[in-house]
């Protein structure tokens, strides 16, 4: 495995600045995380494939695709066992970074990057890294190719504009779950909140995230329950159950065991 990495220490550009860049040829099952970054990080796969995990979602990433990691998100990714990926990455931030990410049509729950021009994308990412070797124009060179890299993807994202409303619906649904998971909400409530009928919403959610809204809500609640159990071992199981939207403690315990493989009380002992 060959790995090249550069940490950029000047992080005070008013618009955009490169934090790090590099590439890696991964061994089978090579993984990174769970980890949190304080900047945006884009990986682009040049060979092979692997999986990217965030919250309850799993994304399968293959050659000529990429994925975005946003600041503050806990993520994990792993190379395939049979055809492990090689990837190039660039990390960046700045005042305009959120705007550019929005123009790409990307978000925490929609991190997959596709392009019709993979060779150009790879060239610009490679040029960012090559610019680290410049003596007098290193930061300007890296930043210039970062802008070119983003411009290619933003220009392509125009094609996706007619369907961008779908991402907005999904984002609003997830935000509603994050704000109301502790209440007795249903998929019907979520669909009504964002202005869709239940059937269409469920189909849209499943097609976009590869998980049904029912299962997403269940797993979100169980993960929140795990956080509560870890943070306060004096909480009763009934208190945790109510805190994540379950009025029936028995139903909560059965669901928890189905997801985690052991009961809440057993989890409390293990954590």
C-alpha cells in the first residue's frame, strides 16, 4: 500500500482553503473511523470499490464515484474485501465552502458524487497534490485546482436540478425526525409535515437512501437510546423508552434487541 498525505496549516483564507490532500492504495478491508472532521472532505475512487457509513445509512462506492464527509459528522468507510479501492482525497473549508457544497447538490444524507468526466476530476485532484511540491506558489496552485475540481462537479450538477426537490424532501423529513423522534410520530406524520402522501413519500425515501422511513426512524431512536444509556447509567429503561418515543417499554425492549442483538439492560452492562 502506498499512502501520501499532506497537512496544510494555513486555514485562514476568507473564501476557500485546502486543509489536506493525498491518495491511498488500500489493502482488502482497510478502514478508517469512526471519525469526525472539522472540515469538508471529498474522496474520489480511482479503482475498486468499498462502503461508506454515516448514521443508519450505507453507501456502496465504486470506481469513478466519490463521497463527501461534512464537518462534525461521525463517519466510517471500508475497502472491499475482494476489490479494495484506491482513492484520492482533498479536505477543504472556508466561508464559501457550504455554498459550493450546496451547489453540488450534496449533503450529509446525500453524499454520493458521480461525474461524466472522471478523467478530468482525477486530473484536477492529482494536480492539487502535485502543487504541494511547488516552492513559491504552493497554496495558490492547490487552491486553483480545487476551484477547477469543484467547478466541473457544480457545472454537472445543473443536470440534476429538476430532481433536486427530492433531496429537499428527504432532508426535511430527516430534520423532522431529528426534532421529533422523542414524540409518538409515525411515517404518516412525517409525510404530512413535508406535504406528500404516505405512499409516495415512503417510495421516495427508500429509493433515495436504501432504507425505509420506518426503519430509519426505528434505528434513529435506538441509536439515541444507546446514547442515553451510555451518558446516564442511572436512567431506568422505562425513562429511556419514553425519551425516544416509545410509550410501551416492552415494545421498546423488543425493538432494541432486534436492532442491537441484546436487551437495553444487557447493553447498559456492556457499555
